[in-house]
């Protein structure tokens, strides 16, 4: 029998019991829809994290303090800090693959200005910090080389600090107080939003590192060193070069481990998205259980259908249908039912993803591969769970089937 005729027969059989068929396919519909929504949420989260990583800067290389150990137990990253501004200056002088380098001195302070106050991290950096982070200005200007050399008390505000201290006005030209020291506001950074770990990139005050080290921090060691490779292809080589220069700066022997860590954006993105990918697979697996439940429903209803249509099967065999024809007929019905449920589930998945995006503001990304896999899995469920009822129908004896009441 031709495939198109088999499908028409299956559709007529399904149409005879619309309500029962709809209830049977409900598990498939919910399963496919749930898989699409869950994977869309996971992909949306991954896309958001990758975007936030890109917002960190262009071809960025990050050097942070290393680890220390006590009693054979590691105290964790950053517990052993030997980074200094001399390291950053050496990298800037000797590196051939890093176009820009800046030390980052970090401290916290209550910022007073505009009649209000706000506690924020204070970053002491060099003027090229703006290029490394690829950070535009909302108003005013960034700190310059003259500010760095003269240790001027000038600063640039992040969007969050500016909004909280100077709501609905431009802070440029105003004055803020950091630990009793007055700083002139010369610029406001563009809004960059949150990082991959949920922290606010715009909650910061930036000033020349020479000023911060002399006036506020007073520490020899610094939080990190940021660099930018000339091109994306140079990032890995720039990391190796930076590590070699840092080892020379810290006078480490061949037998000694690095007392610093060098990472790039790819490392940050991989660490941030790894958990998201695991959660996406977990959510999809949980949603996929609905497909199995739907498959069991299809098997049950097909077994009932075989019982109800026993005389029909007998008649078909009596007029020449072979067991293989009967098996194919019932198997096609199961697959058509599951595929129809899968198509309705796809519609439910798109609608559900839109609702999640609209109500929560959480981005959802529907991948065509996910839709294809969900549909393919729903068809596989129909074949798997429809085979037993179809085989039972094909195994019926024509005489016994005709006598069945």
C-alpha cells in the first residue's frame, strides 16, 4: 500500500475519535512544548552570558593573583598576591602582542556628592583602560595621561553611581568626596549592564591609578592587570608571552609554579556557560519525561484500538492483507498521532517561550535544531510505543478476528 494512502487511512481513524486522540496526544504536546521552552530558556541564558563576556572588552587578557596553600590545602584563587604596578609597566614595555596594558587598583569607599551618598568600588586605572574595556562615554571625557602623571584628583562615574548621586542631571563638573578627598567628575561611562555573575558593571568610580594608590589605597599590591591583544588570533600567544614576562618579573625559577593566573575572555565564557549548559540539559531531560509519558498513552490507546477493530483486522486479512500490512497500518497511525502531537507541541513551545520572555524579561532563544530533535523524538516515541500494539494486531488469526464480538 502506498505511503500516502496509509497516512490518509491513519488520519481518518484518528478523526473518528477526535477527543480521545487529542487526550492521547496531550502528553506528546506538553512534552515537546516543555522541551522547547526549557532549552530556549537555557540558550537565552547562555546568549546573555556570552554577551556580557563580550562587554568586558576587546581581545582582553586578565592577569590575577595566584593561589597559596597552608598545610597542603589551597586557599583559592587570589589568595597569594604579588602583582604590582611595576609588573604592568614591564608588560607594557616588553610585550609585542599586547597593544594596551593597565594596572587595576581596587578599593571600596562611600561616595558623597549631589546631596547623596553611595558605596561603590573605586578603580585606579590607566587611560588605556577605556580602550581595553571598549567602553564609551555617555558624557564628558575619560582620564588622560596628564591626569595620571600629575596625580590629579579627577574621576569618571559609572552609570549606576551617576544615577544614584545625580539623578536626572549631568554630573560632569560636579564634585564627589571619596574618603574625605574631593574629586572632580570629568565624565560618565555608558551603561554596560550586568556581568555573567550578576554584578553591576556600572557600579564603579574610575580615577588615575597613581592618585588612588597615593590617596586612597596605600597598598603595594594591585587587584589585577588588564591587557588587550592586537587581534583575536593573538590572544593565546599574548597569554603565553605575558606569563613569560610575569615569571621574569617575579624572578621565578624553572621549578617554581606561577604565582599569578592568566586568563582570557574565552576562559571566562567557558566557565560561565558551563553551568548553564548542564542546567539546560537537565531541564530538557526532565521535560523529556513528558514525552515518555505521552508514548505510554499512545501505546495504551493503540492497544484499545486493536481490540475495538479486531473484526476490521479480520476482514482485511480475509481479503488478502498480509500481517506486515496490518502492522504497517497501525504503526503509521501511532506515528501520525505522535507527529501531530509534536507539531502542536512546537506551537505550544513557541507560545510558551514568548510568554516567558514577555512576563519575566528573561531572553529565550529557540534553536531550529532543538525543534527538529523534539519532532524527531516524538516520531520515535510513536514508533517505539506503537510497535507492540501493531505487532499484536498483525499476529491476530483471521478466523479468530472474524469471530470476535
